[in-house]
C-alpha cells in the first residue's frame, strides 16, 4: 500500500522533485513514516567513507533550501529531534545487535554530511526569512517566532 517512491522529495543539483504528496505515508524511515516528511539527496555515499565522496555544493544548497521550506511550511523548529538523518534514528540507523552492541545500519544522508551543521544552516535560513537576528541558535526569539507562525 506504499507509494512507489520512498521519499516525498528528491533533491538534485539543478532541481528539487516533489515525488509524492506530503500526506502520503511512505516507507522511507519506519516506524517514523506516519509523522515525517522525507527527502533524499542526489549523493551516493557508501559505508566505506574512506572513498571521501563529496556532496556537490549545489545539491547541498538545494537540500538546505528544501529543509528550510519544509520547516516553515509545517511551522516546526529545525532542531535535533525534528530534523534528523536516517542514521540518527534508533531502530533505523542505529540498532542493538544480538550481542548488545549498537550497530550502524544506515548511513543516510552519508557520513560526509555534518547533520549538526546542516541543522544550524537551516535554522539560519529560517531566521532570515522570519526577519530575526541570523545566528543559527534556536533561542527564545526564534521559538517565539515559530510559535506565532504556528498560530497563523
């Protein structure tokens, strides 16, 4: 019963493709599928990050724009528990093996992407659009602006 595409958006260098409706429950990241919107970027990392695969700067920029648009559209703060990479979610990225060790199963969006820095950049973009001081810190003024946005 899932749509053919596992992500709502696919981000490339020249374009961002809207693959399925945001209300569609996709199979991108169970068990979080019913409460998330997923996007994939045109980047093919591997478990062997020694290959030193780089993300094209234009793809990265489009990913930041896409995330910014989604956070403003859904009126959600771009913080660590709401802007996550697949690898950060327990049970999808990390899981506990039979021996009790935590094992990384998914590397999405690739270990070359610093997700803390990505969240910081998205926060800065949101602040700029909302007319706030652009510092990338989700402080009281940013929280208040998103709270007001949520009431609109």
